[in-house]
């Protein structure tokens, strides 16, 4: 029996972990906003690219069937 069929692809695992990643990022960036002006600037600047980057990684892994 070929056991490689039973292993999930990396993109499938990351897809399942997207919601916990999103929740952790949200809490982290909200806490960063409360640290002051510089923290708010960093949080507002990097939250969206972080989520978009995660989605792009998922898309590229799925596209390459990894």
C-alpha cells in the first residue's frame, strides 16, 4: 500500500491553520496598536500584507501541488 496517498499536502494543512493564524495575528496587531503611535503605524501597515502573504503562499503551494 502506498502511504504517501494518506499524507495531506502542505497547502491543505496550512488551509486548516488559516483561522488560528488569523486570530493570533489579529490579537498581536491589536496589542501592538495599544503600545503607542509607532505601534499603531506598524500594526496598520503590516496586518493586511501578512494576511495577503499567507493566502499567496497557500495559492502557490496549491498551484505547484506541494
